[in-house]
C-alpha cells in the first residue's frame, strides 16, 4: 500500500511551508514561495531553510514496517524513527539513495514521527506500508516552541536528527518544535521576526549574535536596535508568550578581541541583556535573558572542536544547560496560549 506524499493524513510538524511538485513534497523552514523576501541578494538563508532541521513526518499506523520513497538524497545523512515518543530505529542513507526502510516496529496502533536530517534536503515521494495496514492523521497537540538561531541551533553535526539541542529539549519537555536555526544566516532578519510573529507559539526563544559577529554585519550602532526590533515585532503577535533571549555561547578568539566593526562577544552579551531589560522595565514580565556562558562556557572547551560549533556531545551538554537555565532557574512554565 502506497501513501502519496501529498496525502492529507501526513502531518509535517516543524515545517513552515511545503513545496509540492510532480510526485513529491519537500518541507521548508521558510515560506518557499517568498524566498526572494527572506533570502534576497544571497542564497544563504534559502539553502539552510531547505535543510529540514527539526521537521518530523507524523501519522498513526499499525504497520510493523515502513519504507519512505524519496527523490535522490543529495548527501549522506540519517533519519530517526519514533513510535509513541520512543526511538525505535536510526537509519543512515547515502547520497543518491531513494528509499529508507524501517522494520520490526512495535505491534499495534502507534504514533510515528520520522525526524528528518538537519543537514540534507528531503523530498518525499510516497510511503510504502503492508497491504491492509491502518493509516491515520495524528495532529501534534503539544505546546508549540519556536526557536531561532544560527548553525549552533540548526546543529548539522548532531549525532542524529532527534539529538540536536532543540530536539533534545523539545522531547524532554513535551514540546512541538519549530526550529528556525539557519547556519550562517541568523542576523535578526526582519522577515524572520515577522514570520515568528505570525506563527502559533507557546514559547519563543532567540539565540542571536555569533553570525553577526563573524560576518561583521552589524556594529555597536546597529546591533541593539536590531535585537530590540526583532523582539518588538515578535511581541506584536505574541504579547503574552514566554520569550527567552539568549546571547552567544563561549567562543575563543571572539570574546574580547574586536572584529572588523569593533564588536566582541562580551559587548554583544551586554547589548542583548540591556535589550531585554528595556522590555522588562516597561512591564514585560514574560521576557527572559539567558547569558550564553550559562549554556556553554570555557569549561566545555573540549566539546568545541573548531572553536565555534559544539560537537555532538557538546550539543547534548548545551541542551542540558538550556533545560536547567530556562525551566529550573527561571521556573518557566508553558501551556497552551491561544491568545499569544
């Protein structure tokens, strides 16, 4: 039995839009028909938005084996298959491969979530199930978390798709994740701020600064206004939603040495902290600042192999620290927030 990729019973959790072509569907983490607005003058953000970090294909079935038929994979990668929130199998694939199979799944009705690669585009053609198997739509009613960041949030080098740090946090707290981690392309973009403003969300977190520092895209004059503008735009759509704003994690050589426009990570942390304080002093009781050094500091240097990106184990450490800082230190509680 074949389930076509455009079947309405498929839920594409974490996807912002779906590109539907002749016989296949591709998830995007940006509105794919508006890429000229989100990635103007450069393909950088568009390329990262095509990589489905945090995206899951979700449905209910009693099938004990599944095969996902795809367009040829563009690079090696992996997929994680969960049944009722339990990791059942992780499958590797090679460049050019057009199907990935999972066998020996638990008997009976179960909710399947297939976590897609954070680094390899994915175009689904159909899903093969045994004849007579059940197949039903299964919405994700968990509280929605929208997280924005750089490659450190996209986590292309996580050990598998469900072990990016946002995925670990989402699974630990029972959250419906939408990950807007765009490697090399987190610049407090106004269009991304508007996108987050308009998305349903019970929690929003922003992790900004490192791409801006590395690419020297903002100076002291422009950085804090950009952070404030992003927060303000999000607040237009989510005035009451918990909003966590994180500054950059530790990165040697960038802490106190100015870049080409005079910015250091130490300066950026102060600017982000003061941006959050400006909203808090105006009565915003649901905005929280998290110092990036509380998430990942010099003591974790062994987990930062290139002095910039955490290793797979480093992402797991970052997730544990985020869980502690946000949900324990700030005692953040999340529930369904229909009024934003």
